[in-house]
């Protein structure tokens, strides 16, 4: 399959995610890290530098380091949110819950999937309830009422489509 972006092809005959082949790969259009002309004299070329050296020098909308992304206090007591990446139609957010914190029942027009990284969550979606733990997830269709309780605290990774523009408004930062 060719995607029209420099000839990247995927091979999908095995189980698992696609394997990317780099036939007629156009580095300047699709891989800014590998561009040979973006380093200064005396610096190691990005093509031969280690990945950690390259990404530590880069300012990019492509890569987000969790340590650099700000935490925001939400309107719900004991919840802290960190936007890890977003575009107009997709957003990834880490949410930390202190012990006993409640993500109040609410609804929004976005579709959402939440992955439980740690802790135990009592999840309500409309009239359905479940207790979920690490490795579990739940899906919320647009406008369904949902909320969670984290009796012992924990962390969720939320994905929204489209992006939650309300999360991008200025709020109190920790």
C-alpha cells in the first residue's frame, strides 16, 4: 500500500501491526528527524546520532515528553490532567486520581475510550456499571452520561475524538 507521502508501504500479511517498508522514502517530507541538512557544523548528524540525542535537541509537535507536558487541576477535586498530544480530531490525555477522587457524572459530544494504567475504578456509563483495573478499558459513545470513582487512586489514559477544545482553554496549572 502506498500512502502518497513519499512511498511508505505497509506489509500486512502477518499478525500484528503493519510493518513499514522504506522503498522510495522521502526523508525531507515525512521524517524531520532524519533530514541531513538540519544540523549545524560540529554537531553529530541526526542520521547517525542516537535517538535520545536527536529528540532532546528537537522542538517538535510530533514528540511529547511527559516530563515537559504541564499538569492542570480540573474542576473535580483530586484529579489532575496532562494533555499528551492533540490535533483537531484526536486528543490523548493522562488523568491522575488521588485516593477517593470522583470524576463526576457528565456527558459531552466527543467519543472517548479510557485505558486504565493503574488503580481500580468504579465506572458508570449510562445505567451500566463495572469495576475495572489495570489493562482494562471502556468506550463512551457521544453524549452518554459517564463518570468514575477511584477508591484507591489511579491513572487513566483518555482518548477523545474530536479533540476536547475545552481542555485547551487556560486553566489553573499545578
